[in-house]
C-alpha cells in the first residue's frame, strides 16, 4: 500500500477517469478502487473527499459515489461584477478623515500557506511536516477530549479556565505577573495578532513593525487600515535607538515585534535591548505586541532562552501572543492573547464580536495534549530534530552555496535567512528555483516597501527528512547558477 502521498496522484487519475462517465453514473466501490490502484482505503476515502470538494462527485451514504451533474454553460450566465470595484474603494460622503487606502493583501501569507506540487521539495512552508507532528499524541488527546462531559457545550467567551491558567503559567512563569484572568484563548497566533492590532490601532494610524517583518503582521495591519512603519532589525534584534525615533516621529501607540528567533532573520533580542524596548514604549505611552511564535521551537543545542517580555512587565505595556500551532499541528488552531487593564477589555470585546468563542472541542483537545507526558516527549524530540535539520541544511549550503551561509545561524525557529548578492532578483530566483523543483521564499514580502537588499528564506521543517534538504539545496544551486556574482562564490 502507498502512503498519503498517493492521494494527489489518485485524485488526478480519477479526475481523468470521470471524463468518460456520464452525469449521475456510479463509480466503482471503494474496495474496487483499492484493488485497482493498489492504494489503502484511507487514500481512496481522501481522494473521493477531494473530488467531492471540487464538485466532481457526490457521495450518497449507503448508495455509493456518483459523478456530479456538469455545470456547462453556467459561466455564461454570470453577471457583471465590475461595479464592486467602486463599492469597495469609494468612501461615503460623510467620511471626515482620510485613513488612506485600505487593502487586504494576503499574497505574502499565501506564499507560505500554498503547498507546492508533490514532486517539488518544500523549503518554503512554515508548519511541521507530519513526520515531525505528534500525531499519536494529538489523536489520543482528541479521543480523551471527546469523552469529557460538556465537550460539545458552549465554552466561556474568554476560553476554558484551565487552558487560560495553563497559558498564564507558561508565559509568565509560576510566580509571574499573569494569571488566568489576563488571558484570552484565540484561534491560533494569527487570530490573536488580528485582534491585537484591531484593538490597539485605529484606521489611518501608524503601527511600528520590525524590518524585515513577518508578512502576516503586515497583512493584518493593512487589512485593519493601519499604516506599517518599519524599524530596522540587526543581529541583536530591533534597533532601539531607531525605535525611539520612530515613536517620536509617528506618535504611534503600538509596536509589533518577535523578540525570540525573529521571522525571518532569526535574531534574538539582546538583554540590554529587552529593557530598552519596554522603557521606550512606556515613555511613548504605547503598547508592545510580543509575538512569541517560536518559544517551543528552540533547538536541542540552544542556550537558555530569555523569558518573554511579558514576564518582566508589571505595567501592562506588553500584549503577548502565544500559540500551540507551530510546535504541534497547523490544524491545532489554539493560541493565547494576554493583556492587562482596559486593553484586555477592548481585546475581549473585539474577539467576541468577531468570532464569539473558539471551538470547545479544540480547546479541550489542547488541554489534554499539554497536560500529557507525550507533550514533553514531543517537545524534546522536536528540539533534537530541529537541531539536526538545521545542521543538515547548513552542511548542504556549505558544500553547494558557501557564499550564502549565514554568519550566525539561529539555534531556534525553523528557517535560515540568506543574503543574495547585490543586484540579484530574489523573486525571479524563487521562481526559477520552483521550476527547478524546489520551493523557497523570496524576501520581498517581508519588507513594507522596497527591500534594502535581496534575500531568500529557506525553511527546514516541511520536508519528510534531512535527505530532501540536501537535494533541495543542490537544485537551488542550479537555479541560482546563472547569477554571475553568486556563481563566482560557488566554485
């Protein structure tokens, strides 16, 4: 039997087979498809589900699977939607302030969410490959959660008290400044960032962001009508001297940062700058939105991690974002947003209006997972695997692309940020690499305007193992070889 990688191939095969079927004609049984294509029953079920999602088949329990009725001619009946361009862009006559153009640009986020074809080596993705996920622990946690009384009842809008308490201790420490009443459970880290920026900024106002910055932050800010203002990052994290200048120049009331294993540079905010960030923000009367996405992605050889900024914040300056998604599964969309004082009430109101609450079965599953010994074992395994994959990728780069090896590879996170030679076109290089058979991330979307230098980002968590990392770098070398400046460093 083949594994789950057979699903796309079976879907493609059945899609072609369906062209020979008439509308409403019944497909062979699942058992017959298993025998004919030598795949597992799970593969057949997933392929049929994918075809049903595309609208190509209809599954009728107890009767079988049938080809769906064709929709030929439907497109000709569609109306003219060009009027929406005006409706989505024009301000009402009574609008008194001009917040500037509001735009929802998800391209930078979609670049990391779009799965490449099966034959392409994925050095782009931001989530753990199934080989790194705690699938058995998740399945067991889900089963236990399903047996809990009240699992399908409505949860508190702030989230389950036990889960909020766990996050408060996980973020602030056993005797830290946070307790369960300071925590809101969110639909993952991205949901928490969306709530935070909508709550702390008003349309048209500036929000300070690191440069380069996680594209998801830039997308959230722009969708909320905020104006991202970049503050440069170096090897020690955000430049606090420039942060103070940016606060003074813009009068912004929020700064979004990733102090630990920053995405994309991998920088860790140095100890002197940690205190300075809080001091500068407090003096400006502003909030620091701390996106602590990589806390559970430290490598086995990482030095002791600094505590979150939120753990050293008695005055409610820090609004902290933490998620289980990166270290567990992209489908475990459970995160936490912490704040204190009136800010918490505003964030709570926004989240309630947007989504009411986060799915209780998912919260119960998360609670079962983090409370089990399997979670500790998984984090220990993950730390070792991340170290090994980082080392494998660096070795491959040293052999094939030594000019691109970073000076200080981060011992946490899941990616490397590579500086290309001046004059390189990062977007064109990424496109060429994809045609060559390897998906990488161009650096442009990480900047609020034109990038000051060309970069690409390589992720090492989305491949089945380390062998694909080496092969991906070899294919990347061929894609970059036409660059004469870089080629001189490859010989």
